[in-house]
């Protein structure tokens, strides 16, 4: 049995001004998912969201 390499994910907080349109936040979410990341938290008081993904380095 061989072990697959585990690539660590890095957490980031992405924030936008309160007046940012919803389509901009959706575009950011879509980019995280497209990069094989995942949305781990969404904040309702503020526009930021927390995401985790693999480093491109």
C-alpha cells in the first residue's frame, strides 16, 4: 500500500468593502472552489469569508 502525498491547505481571509456587490463576492467564492479550495466560514456581519486551499508555490 502506498501513501499519497498530503498537500497542506493554507487559510486566508478575504474581505470586501460593505458596499461590494453580491456578484463580486460570488466571483471570489467561485474562484476559491475552482482552485480546489473550500469555503470554511462566511461572516454575516461583515463581507469577509475564510477559505482554505493549496499553495501555488
